[in-house]
């Protein structure tokens, strides 16, 4: 299995990729450039799955970001019909990314949070498939 994960936000998005069952944070990209970046990843590495975070709050209430994400998943499915587009519960990935940043870099590289969150999303998915 080869998978790419996206931590989707309105302005910037994190991307992570899988190598031998381990997720690695890769890039932070502007939202407006995300589709073209995903196309590049898929054409270069032949990814077969796109994992997207689904932003539920702790009580599984719907909100505006959840609806935007569902719309984006539908868009991905139409653009990449040969790739499986799946979602993962995101509620704690940003928290985990913040913890990692504090432990490793003392918040000096806070811009990497989205890519680390994408790696958490992807690793969560990969761990459930073992």
C-alpha cells in the first residue's frame, strides 16, 4: 500500500507520505495549490490511497470545516477516480503534532505542525490496517 495524507485547512495544508508502513511529514502547501501538488505526488510515486482528516469535535457535532472537508473529499474522488480517498478521525492529530513540536524543537518550527498532523493522520490509518 502506498498512501498520502492531507491535513486540510483553508489557507495551508500538510502533506505526509508512507514508506514501508511508516508515515513521514513532507510538505506544507497553500490550499489553492493543493490539487496540483497531489497530482504531482500521485504521478511521481503512484500512490493508491489519499487519506484526509475529517474534523469532528469531541462530541461528533458537524461544523463548517467538516462540510468543507466532505466537499473536498468528493472533489478528490472525481479528480482521482483511480485512487481510493479515505478519511480518518482527526480530533487529536493537531494535539499530537503540537506535542511533537514541543518535544523536538521547542516550538521553533511551528509551521511544520500541519505536515506533522498529516503524518499523525496517516500513521493512525496505517496502524489500523496492521
